[in-house]
C-alpha cells in the first residue's frame, strides 16, 4: 500500500506504474541523470517512459519541474535537454516556462574554446492550464511609487472607447526566471555523500511556487532527498523513489530524521 511521506527503493517507472494512481501528484521536482555526466548504479535512464508515467500520475493543472543539463561530446553539446523537453510536449505537457539555474561561482569546461558553463535548465511543465502559482516577489523595483496607466482592450467606456486604470509600482516585484544559487547552498553531512545534490533553496522555491500546504510532491529520482526534505519542511507531503538502496537508507532517511520525520509512523500524512 502506498504511503505518503515515505521513501521507496526501486526503478522509478515500474514503481509508478505499479503503485501510483492516475491524477495523483500535485508537483514533481526532480533532476535526471545528465547524458554520460553521471552514473547511478549502472541504471540506464529512459526519459520517454519516465515522462509518460509522470503525465499519467500528475493531476490536471499539476506541474513537473525538470532540472537538467547536457554533456559536451566530441566538441558538440548533446542537446538531450531539448529532446526531453520537446518529447514532454509531444505527449501532452505544456512547457509553462524555460527557467535557468545559474550556479554562483561555478564553471564547468565543456570545451576550452567556449565560455565557462555555469547554468542548468529548469523546465517547468504543466498538465493543462496550471492550477497553482504562488509567485515569489523578492526583486526590488528600481522605481517605487510610480503610477502608470494601463489599458484593458477588452473593456470599453462610452467617452473614450477604452477603459484605463492606474497602476502604482510596488516596492517588490516578481522575480525573473533566472535563479542564482550557490551550488553548496543547504548541503549537509548527508547530502554531501551524493555526487550531485542540487541546492535546497532551489527545491524550496519551486515547491512554494507550484504547490500549496498539504499537496503531494514527488521526486522519482530522489538521490540525496533534497526535494523530499524541502517538501517536508514546507508542510507538503512527499514521495521519494530511488533505485539506489544506499542513497535511500544512508542519505535520505537519516537526513529527514533530523527534522522530525519518522519512517515507522504510517499516519504522518500532513493535513492542513
């Protein structure tokens, strides 16, 4: 029986097929293996089957956040990230936003003849029209208090033929879709045992943006458990799946226990 707020060891696609119902998950935040950049216990990544299952189990209006990059092989980037994004669209997902994760102070050399690479894509897919968007307003506007006139072309007045309204610039504006983080942000003793954990704040910002308290957040390749940890700390339910028993038992579980999670409590579903 599937329990919320639990970690499961297994191949993700088969696990989802056998255990997760249709239209069940509110949000997925995950990062797949990048071409030949990483190896996970000899596991071969089948992104097409993964996307098909994610589409099936995602609720209408739900979101999948896909953090990914490309390898450079024989002087050419693989473009796998774009292939994956286009395939997700092909099977029914909307590409809601193409976001960038900029790695502060980091730079990998794809080729000595190009600039240092310091970003990854964060594709935000939605199943139909997106339902939840708690946008983060933490960008300080340069001009505060300025009033501008906005025209709504769908409404008209008798004298002008258009309806105008005044909008005053607030102190804080909606952030841009390029998010900058320290690569080691939030890493702890347990997450450092994994070869490629992403920043905790990255996961938290997506969880806050695309879900509400009490929603279900999935990471089908949970690795060090960062998505699950931030879901738990932000009062969301989670399911974490990974093919590696070592990652689940030696990293994810002890990491969450530091924050009051109990794997033996089958009634620890968050209710809001």
